[in-house]
C-alpha cells in the first residue's frame, strides 16, 4: 500500500527545498532589478545634468578675439602656462602661428598656432593644454599628435616621455568689408 505524498519525507523535503530555492531566486532577481533601477535613475539624473550644461553652453557666447595674435603674445602665453604647471620652458621647442584664414563666408577668421613640445609626460601635456585654456578661454587645443622620441623605443623607463605637436586654435571676428563701388 502506498502512502500519501505528505507522509514521504524525501518527497516533502525535495518539495520544500524546491520552493525555498525558488524563493531565493526570486529574492535575488528582485534585488538585482532594484539595483538596476537605482543605477538607471542615477544615470538619468546625470544625463539631465549634462543636457542642462549642453543647453547652457549652446546659449553662451563664443569667445572670439578682436585682433590677430602676434608670435610674441603666443610665446608669452605658452611660457606662462609652462611656468604655471612646472614645465621647463626648454620643453617648448617651437611656437609657430599661421596666418589667419577665413571660415567659409563668415565674418570669422581661424588662426592656428603649432606648438611643439619635447620630452613631456602625458600628464604635463594635459596640464599644459588646460593651463592654456585657463589663461585664455578663446584658445583651445584643436589637435594633438603624440610621438615616441627617437631612440626611446627600446629603453625601459618608469616615466614615459613623448614629443608632442599641439595645434592651438583661436577665432577672430573680422567682418568682410563690402567692395567699394
């Protein structure tokens, strides 16, 4: 004669274990979903803050120069930035401002200045670019080329040094004068 299912201890234990495992799995799933929801809410807040910053930057006036910069003013600015971050001025090899060129048919000119740095760390490069922008908000790094200095490929150093070609760009407001009749 067979006993009812609730009188079989193995079956009852297996049934309770299955229910307990199912409860644990559901609790873990719920906890994971709550953590994911909290992370998504934090990301949404971050996105809203960044969107507000972007809107503010879009409405902020663009900083432009009134006159073309001279080579001496670029030299002075680069030396000030180097001094501010503790970079040796000997690391600045060349500062070469290019002639301004008109941006399409707009009243703006773009002036690019190439700055060559030798034997600098990436940290120094970033600090230098940020110092330039701090000292003159209208000037920004438009391109950066980083190369290994010659003869450094095989040397094992604790501090990596780089040669850098940095293009600094500024914009100048200079409306076109209408042609005289």
